[in-house]
């Protein structure tokens, strides 16, 4: 969004829709009525189920634990993302929207979707880290996540959201492929659309995805090694604690 607000001349160069009018651009779109309705229906079902789960998480005996606070925040991020994603894809798919039909709306929407994805990634990493700490050294969990300290950790995820919203080159929706793409003219055959795809590649997006996959893989691997080591060495561990860990990890997965 910094490109849109503070470097608008560069924005208009990279996202150039001046070759023709918005109505003419829309003619390149493809109406997907049935497919779009499926998006709307699936989104509604997911949101209803998600809200029921989030309501259960808010019970006093659960929300006092840091892992459930993190899962609640992650759930809210998921709900907002599903609401925006399914609703907008459904609406734009029915109308056959392409990016240049309304470049301001589609660009801002893409930035919000990208930012939501970034916050979801960082919150997932935080959740896995929280579980690893609890399993490896429970005393550290109190030191690092007790009380409002969990909110401070979640603030990092929120800042990741803000950074993604401001500085990431977002994918933009097009009804031609019913998908988000970094190529503004993806699937559109227009003689003047000569912009290079490399100009709009989301480097921030790519770095986030690579970091997310690498970090979660390392953390899950670390937890798995701890679990195997505990089994092989036969270290004593309370059954109730073990059951609690397994239940929480099933919830996380």
C-alpha cells in the first residue's frame, strides 16, 4: 500500500490500466456463476463452524492458557480472511471481474489478503513455538507467555500484518482463472499489455512463504525429536500432562 499511497506514479506505471476503459476491461473477464456460488456457500459454512469453535475456546478454563489465546487470535485472522476471500471471489466471479475493472479495489483487496496471510503464518509459527516450549521446558512457558506477555507476542504477528499490507506486492484476483495472480494481465490477450511479470513479483510474499515453511518444519522436527527422545529414554511424565499435550496438538493440527 505504500506504493499506492506514497508512490502513486510508480503504482500507475506498474499497474497500468489506461489502455482502455474499465467497461472494456470487464469484457475480458469470464462469468463463473455456479463456481462463485460454491465459494460463497463454502465460505458461509466455514465461518459458521469456525465461530462455534472460537466460542468454545473463549471458555474461562481454556482461554487462560497462552496456547488458546494464540489459537483464538489465529482463528479470528482465519475468519476475516475467509470472509473477505470467499465473499469477494464469489462476488467478482459472478460479475466477471478482472484487475483493471476496478484496479483500486482489486489492489487494496489483494494487499489485505496478503497481509492476512502474513499474520496467519507468523501466528502459526508462534503457536508451534509455544507448544515446543511447553513440552521442552514448562517452566519457561510461564516466564515467556504468562499473563499479558502473550499479547506482546501476538503484537509481533499484528506488526507482520501491517508490514505485509504496506510493503508487499499483492496478488490480484482475476475471473479469467478464478485465482489471484501477480501478473496484472494474466490470461488477457490485449496488444498493449506488454508489462513484464517480473515487475510485479511479490518478493516479500516469496520470502514470507519460504521462511514460514522452513521455520515450521524445524519446529515440528524439534518437537518430534523431543517426543521420540522421551519415549526412548523412558523419562517419567505425568499421564494427565501427556494427554493434555496430545489433545492440544490434535487441536493445532
